[in-house]
């Protein structure tokens, strides 16, 4: 007879990627331990760990989505996450919409994972411009999370700038502070909800909460977003320029170049979509 719910072994962390350990599911039989990691009531992973082997199966919508194996659970998990970058991962796409739909939140997943951690999977940076509209809310929230927070960790504040390309082709700059927090993949939704519900994220499009997989906004290669045309803004970027080796002129030039590339891509996409509709 299998022994149910034994003391959890060292190989089984309390959480793994998207899920937390379901202790009631832990079963040991013939020298191998099998357990489920869950999110709510949904089974995300099933793991089986032996002396020199480990298998991980990921489920999505109650069906097997992918599996991986290695000599131990850490290696099996890291291999699993590396082989499924976010843009090919249905659960990450679901997460993207959960974070961004109807919220002033921008999420950037790298095309290839640069940093994968065990058992977290990903540790995300949450960068928020601090301006007059959210200064008071941010200061109150920062005091709270410095004392205690289950879902995110305060990392610091840096000097930054918001660049805007206007319809007139004029580029304007606004000096800001950029607050940075960190959150585990497991807690990312709760972390974003905390910031949003506490009034830290303004409604203006160019003051978004930017969520990235461990990559800071770079002056050399800024992340550029489409702006609010009703407010005369074609594109904008939130850039941390504290201790940057680039001059402000160079930062603006990089932003200008990137904005032109983004607008060209959007124009090409619109033309392609229009041609596709005409063929139907």
C-alpha cells in the first residue's frame, strides 16, 4: 500500500513556478514521491521524484500541456521552463491578458528566457513612474511594503525620464522617479493588483506599470510603447537614466529611432490586415 501524505521531502519545495504544493496529493511508493502543484483548484504540475530521476508534467485546462525529465526536480523544472519561452506558453499568454486587460499595465516577456530560477521560475521587475498624480499613494504604499508584504519586495527608486513623441513630431521629456519592486511568478497577479488597488498606477497611458522578466528599462535600448492619440502622443518610453553613460541627446536619438521603427511596423501590420480583409 502506498504511504499517503508523508513528511515533504527536500526535493519538494513549497511552491514551483505557477503552483503551490498540494500536500494532500503527496504519495510515496517504490522509492518515488509523486505530488501535485496547484493554482486555486487547478493542477498545474505533477512531479515524480526518485533517487536519481525526476519527471514534471504541466497541465493546462485539465489536459497535459508539456513534460520534462532529468536527474532531479530542479534540473527537470529549469529544462521545462527554458524549453517553453513565454510567447510559446499558453499559461503565460493567459497571464498576460489577466494583467493587462483594462489596466494601465504593460508586460514584456523576453523572446528567450535569460534568467530562470528554481523553484520560482521567473522573478519579475515591476517599474512604476512616480509623478504628482501618484506620489502620495506611492509613499503610503512604500511604507507598508517596507514593513511587510507577502507578494512583492521594494527594490529602490532611480532617476528616470519619460520621453514622448507627439503627432507634431516634437519629442518632449519629463523627469520622474522610477520605483522598482520585484515579485515571484507565483505572486505576480497579486502584486499588480496591490499596486493598482492602492492607487499607485495612474490612468494616463504614459505612466504605466511596466512588468518585465528581470530586465530594466535601458537607455541604450528603450522599450517603446504606442501613446494616446487623443492626447497628441504617438509613442512614449519610460527610461531609467540614473548613472547612464549615455548623454540625454543620445537617449533621445535612440528613442526617436525606435519610435520610427515601431510606427513602421504598425503601419505594415495595418496594411497586411487590410489586404487580408479585402481577400475575404
